C-alpha cells in the first residue's frame, strides 16, 4: 500500500507546555487509524497539526511525500478534511448550504454541481430530508452527520475525526459511528480520535495509543486490545474498559 | 407680531417650514449616508484587523499587515479621541487652505460623518466577530476557505445580526451629532434653525421646534429599527432593555 501521510519527529508546545514530544507516524492510503489515549495526551493537537490548525514547532508532516507547509492552504485543507467534536456547522447556513459553500468558494465548482454533490453526500449520511434545516434545528447526531457530509463534499483524501461522538447523547453515537463505518467501506483514509473502544477494535485497521505527547503503542487492534505490550496501555485499557 | 408662545410657534412654522423641512431632510441624509458608509468602513477595517498570518508567512506579508494594523489603530484612536466638530473644521478648512479644494459643505459632511462613524463601527464589528465561536472559523479553515471567504460567508452574516442594535444606535447618534456640522455651514436642521432664529431673535421658540424635530426623527427611527431587528431575530427571542441611554445594552433572551 502507498503511504499518504508521514509524520516525522513532530513537536508542539504551547508556551512551556510540551504537548507533542516527538511523534513519528506513517499512514497508508485507505487505512483507518484510531487514536486512543487519556485526555490531555495531545490527540487533538496531533490532528490539528496535520491540517495546520496548529503550526508544528518541530519535525515535518509529509502528504504524498510533500511537506504540508509547502502546499497552498486551500488545496491542503480540501484534501485533508476534519470533523470536530463540537460539529462546528456554519450556523447561518442550512444543512445543504453548509455542504455547498466550501465547494463553490474553494473548489470553484458551479452551483449546480455543488448542490448535486451535497445532495449525494447528505443522502449517504441519511440527512437529505433535513437539507433545508438550520443547524439550530438539528440534534447533535444530525449535526455531526451533516458535518461529515460537508467534509466529504470537498473530496478529501484523508479525513481527520476529533472525538466525533464525544459530545453526543448515547443514543446518537451509533448513528454517527455507522456512517463512519460506511466510509471505511468506500476506501477513505481516516484518522479517528475516539473513546469508543468497541468501535476502534472493530472498525480500525490499526490503533495508536498516545500518552503524554508520544505514541506509546501502535498496532493491530485485536492485538492491542487483547494483549497490550506497554504497561501504560495496559493501565489505560484496564481503566477504560472496566466502565 | 405674535404675543404668545404658541403664537410664535405657529408664526415661525408658517414662515420657515421649508427651512425646517430641508434641514431635517439634510440631517437624515447625512445620518443615513454617514451610517451606511461608516458601517462599510467598519466592516473593511475589522476584516483587515482580524487577519492572522501563518507562522510560515513571508516577511513582506508580515510587514504589510503590521503597517496596515498600525495605520488602522491610529485611525480608530484619532477619530474616537477627537470631537467630530473639530474633525469637521480640520477637514473642511484643511482641504481648502492646503489642497486648494473647496469641498461642498454637504460633501464634507458626508465625509466627516462617514469616517468618524467608521472608527466606532470598526470596534463594534470587531466585537461582533469575536462573539462568533472559534469553532466555526476553524471549520471554515478546515474546508479551505480564505480569511475573506470565511468572513463573508460564515462569520459576518452572524456577527452583523448580533451587532445590529449597536449599528442602529450609531444611526440615532448620527442624527443628533450631525448638528455640529453647522460650524462648516452644512444646511442641516440645526444650521437652518440658527438662520430662522436670527431674523426675529426668537431663539427659544425656534429651538423648541428644532428639539421636537430631532425627537420625532430619533423616536421614529429607533422604533422602526427595533421592528426590523425583531423581524431579523425572529419570534424566538425577546429583549430586556439593559440601559436607559444605549440600545447597545439591550439583552436578547432566547425563549427556551
Ligand atoms: N490552544 C492551546 N493553547 C494552550 N494549550 C493548549 C491548547 N490546545 C491544547 N492545549 C494543551 O495541550 C494539551 C493537550 O491537549 P489536547 O491535544 O487537546 O489533548 P487531547 O485531545 O488528547 O485531550 C493539554 O494540556 C491542553 O491544555
Ligand atoms: Mg481532544
């Protein structure tokens, strides 16, 4: 398989707070990687560095072998999409226009093409009937599905998810996770920060455990969940899976 | 000659109604043009002032942005920190003495009120922008939108809605404060009143009428603008009047 993302020696600090302390990570095209780890371990910051919402302080991130700092922001962001914990829909726009705006402004697609594509992805996430609704009229799970459709409309090669179900009521978690599962079947490369261990175990090709700004363990989900090698992974899993 | 207060009022109205009317129209015109242009200036200034550069940005960009920021801060400070009456004098006489341009008084009025209002609007708009949660900006960045695209499609439409009460308040302030433009002989309602009062030396009666005219203008427009705001924010909210002097202090409460 060909490598799509290569993170080398990544460092990031906020003032004195060393948040990412040397991360190397290579991700292949089509891979679904779940990132787990205690809160504050730098998972969000890692994702945010990958699409330059945060500027790394050291190391490099290569996308198809090219340093992301050298890629024009608009094309980088179109190719590496992001889904946020808090959905972050554009509150002034309907579900449909949330999906249309980026296509027209950034990809310079025609209105007709943008709408067609938006409808296609809204249908895929089961939100087509709500296309004219404003975000304020949608439930959390529905908002997140629109947010996923919005990201997909940009034809990303990689989609980053930062705890996509953490802000949801329990009964809405599954509707979002099942949408993400269908994307895996479509062959999209995804990096998913999650606390849903069952999902990580079943859906991921690979699980990365992070602690204190480092990748502590990285491997096959079944192996990592059933026989974690590192004591810190063991402790984390024991704590999390007990609940 | 009339002998009573009401006699004088009737007499002056009859004789000078056209003067009062043309003055009121000019006052309104100045307030409308000044507020609209000032709002546009405020939007542009706020858009520039909220640009953030990536750390990798070139020296030239960095320097250009710093220079623009410095210039805009100076503009805001100076125009908020000096009275409009003085700004009017400086612009009007400065243009004629040093640039050799005789600006028509009304044009000077539009210019001064617009630029003055722009300085206040810039801060109001900036507040509006800051009131929109950062998540939406990040989401807009994450789909690849530029600063300008983020502002025009996502942030400003929401920010403007939030600051509408303050913008309306600036309009009402401009109706009243355009009176200072009489120093450069702009024929707004205050200037016209002075002319009317001078002939018969009936300052009290004339300015009583002037006060009523100003009040009718401000009262009518505050009601109209409030109606407009209600329409825009829908029936899902109601308003608590947080201050007796400033509509900016209105607190909007969303119904559950
Ligand atoms: N913008 C920021 N400014 C300052 N500190 C931050 C910022 N973002 C994150 N941090 C800090 O970085 C650390 C890691 O945060 P984060 O990447 O969000 O962890 P996680 O997603 O694993 O919970 C935390 O200590 C957090 O306080
Ligand atoms: Mg996080």
